[in-house]
């Protein structure tokens, strides 16, 4: 982002589609301001009709009072219409911003999410957009009305008495200078406040998610201390932002009081000299009060707009993340499962290479196991196969077609994947299993659950398959959540499989049964299995032993054991 002007331009682009409503709101505001300025004229006429003690012209006063009532009613109606339209435009704009931000999150590469705190991303899409909406609504509601009121009252005062109006014009710039100085300070403070709020949200999300681990290791006090530091940082920035924004109003009020006093003194002298009537002086003082009042409101609007622009900038930074590399055009349809990796190189950080010159050829229906120490690149290979990341150099081919020439949807549709980390969405058990195959019947879902050995515990749930789960699986154990993810793949019946520690959270007895089901599922399907329990991959056709991003040994279990090399050391360390 280039600055406030660029942020404002982006906001106006979102508002442009609702210009008819904005135009109608501005018209209503203008009409309301016109009648607001007409009321002091009527009040002045009413004052002049009170000629003295017992000399009030009630016959002429009655229609003047009636016009005042009508004018006030018109002002109230115009303000209601303007407020309703402004609220609608702002909420529609906020909806569009949130939709576009969320859509962008679906299109950015995985590293854009991995490199940010999840809580910060949530804070930008939720809290920052809310702050942006509040500032935008106040700006719409008060800014235009305030500017019109200032221009209108100044015009009337010049028309009534140019000399007194000159006093107002000479003092006004002081108020503008004060507001401008404070606005520059508050924008920076609100930027820091939004950033600190995002960091705090990210930390809270992290601690709530890992609450059990925090308590298990007795880190409650350390977590509280870290939160206190974040909270203190937010307090400091918020206090500074609030301080600078708060001095705007009293500063402008002081200047405005000078304006009112100057008008009162000059007007009284003019009235004493017979330049105009007491009613006209009353009208002039009303205009002076109306002239200064919008400056107080605008100072508050400017403060809120600084906050809104700072929050909008953070949202637009998220929306400006570069999208994934262009999608391919080839659509995979029932691939045979021949997978080839040619001289693949990859690194998450350019200066720290992870995978170098990685080559592999897997024939259709083969079961490939990938083993090695933590951080050697096993899961990275899976990420490359699924195109969550693209290789820095080299090629990955499926049935002879480069995956970068294939549509991501058809590529990922060809794989079935069960990870160590489970993911369940809010919904029924049945909906969670059916996620990969929405057209599956209830009988198909139940059959998949039986194959995954999840049917027994599902039946014990309060409503069986219709039990509603929370987004994190609620009260289900980690093993039960993993069984549901396995059932999801059993139902999917994909052409190719990826199992990344798929049974890591399951007890040994259930694991043997699930492994038996997996053996049936993998028959005739190209399968990649990542496992730390080496006993589960002894039947693999090919075992890749990896170390530091390199394949150091390739072969079957028996072949690698006879070599008595790296794989044999890993295997023997477990038995």
C-alpha cells in the first residue's frame, strides 16, 4: 500500500457500485442542511415579532412557528433517510470487503497463510473490518453534512454581515491546523494499535488451542506473563491513540468558543449601532454556533477515519497477497497413477535449501513408503505432490503430464489424503464423512465408517451419524477424529492415495484393523505412505529412506535390511 490516499481510493472503488444510494443520501443530507439553516432565519423573525413587554404580534408569530415545526420535521426525516442509506451502503461495502478478503485467502499460496499467525489473519478479516465499518459509517453520516453546514452558514453570515463573517474566517484556520496536526499523529498510533491487536488475537488463539499442553507443562504463569506483555503493548498504543484523538475535540471547541465570542461581541456592537435588529443578531449567533459545531463533529470523524484507514490498510495488505501461480489447463480424468519426480529442488526459505536433485519414478499401483528423521522433507514431498507448493526447479509428472500444466482441482481430486493433523468442520458426523463425496448415500457413508472401524463409536454418540460436531471435533478424542478422516477417504475411493502418519493417534489394536482396510484400499492404487512406525510399511513395494532432503536408500524392506545401512539403523532403533 502506498499510503492513506491509496487506501481511500480502494475504499471508494468498493463504494462505487452503490453510488445511487450514496447520491440519494447526499441529496437527503443537503436538504436537511438547507432546512437546518432556514430555522435560525425563522427564529430571528420570531424574535423581531416580540417588540417589547406586552407587544408581541401573535398573529404574525403563529405562521412563523408553524414553519419552524415543518422545517424541523423535514430535517428529522432527511437525517433518518440519510442514516438508513448510509448504514446500508456501509454494511454492503463491508460485506463485499469480507467476501473478497475470504475469496483471496482461498487463492493465495499456502505459504502466505503459513507465514502469518492464524489469529492475525482472523483479526484482519473480523476485527479490522469492523473498525473500518465504524469509521466509514461515521464519515458518511457526519462528514458531508458537516462540510455542507460549514459552507452554508458561512455563506449566510457573509450575506447578512460581511464584516462579522470576516472575524469567523480569520479564526477558523487555527481550528483546522489543530485538527490536521492531531490527525497525522493519530493515524500512526492507530496503525500500531491495529497491529498490536492482531498480535494479541493470534496469541490468544494459540493459547486457547493449546490449553491442555500449556497446563500439562505448567506454563500457565509464563503464558499469562507473555499475554500481559502483549496486553501492555496494546494498552500503550491504545492510550496514545486515544490521547491524541481525545485532544482534538477540546482543542477545536476552544477555538470555536473564540469564534462564538468574537461573533457575539462584534454582533452586539453592530446591533447597538443600529446595523441590524436583535432578531438578526440572534440569527447570526445561531449560525456561528452551527458553524463551529461541525468542526467538533468533523474532528471526531477525522479521528475515526484515521482508525478506519489504518484497519483498512491491514485488510488490503491481506487482499494484496500474490495469488497462486496460474492454474494449468489439462484436466486429469481417472489417472492410472504413474508418478515421476525429475530433479526436483525445493526450499521454504531461499537461503536454506531442503530438497535437492530429488528424482523418483513410481509405477501405477505401487505402494511407496517414505521414512526418515523429522525435518528430512517427507511431508514436503507430499505438499509438492498435491501442489500446495511448487518446486523451485525440476518437474513432477502424473501419467506423463507436468502437474503445473494440470488444473489444481483435477489434480487434488485424484488424490485421497489422510494427515496426522485432523480437520473436521462444524456439522454432523455424516456431513464430515461425506465431504469428499457429497452425492454418497447414507448406506455408503455407513459402509465407509465400518471400513475405517469408526462405526462402533459413532453409534455410541448421542445422535449417531446425525450428532453435530464442533469445528474442532468437540469432545471426540484425537483417535476418533482421525478415524472419521480415514472414513472420509474410504468413502472417496480416489485413484491415488497419500497417508501421512494416518494412524498416529489410533490405538495399536484398531491400527491393525485399519491397516488391513488400507491394504484393501491401496490395491491397484498408487499410494504414498509416510510413517514413523516402520512396522506399518514393511509390505510397501518401494521404501524411500530420506535424510536432509535427499533419498539415501531405495528398495523393499528386505533389501534395505540386508544392506544394513541407514534404513536398517532406523528400523532396529524401534525394535
